[in-house]
């Protein structure tokens, strides 16, 4: 039983390494993320944007599933300046 659990943990760690390749671009107050998934497993990506002004509302895009060999483009914006933007990844069960 310990062997099976150990093998499963290794398989999960290995799968987490295969996430879509994403890059972000900031143009004024708009952030765009471009993601491509070259791997054989679906990856769920989400864009998160933190705005610079204290009164400007931070935003998160809807999660998007990027299938093997697929491409996705996500956009969000602030009213004024963008402080930071990042992408999160989540494995989608087969």
C-alpha cells in the first residue's frame, strides 16, 4: 500500500510540472495573458490583476481550460495603473 501511495504522489508531482506556457503583456491599464499548452493534459489557467490605486478594484478572470495543443487569451483591466499580474494553473482531471 505504501508503494501505491508513493507512486501516486510521484505521478501527481510529475503532472504538475506540465503546465501551459503563459506570458503577460501590460498595455496601459489593460493586461493580456497569452497561454499555449504543448502538453497532453488539459490545464486550467486564470489571470489575476492587482491594481496600483487603493480604490481601484483588483480582478480575476474566469478560469479557462486550455486543452492539449490549444491556445487561450485572457484579458483584465484596472481603471488606472496595474501594479502586478500573474497566472495560476490548475490540473484538470482526465
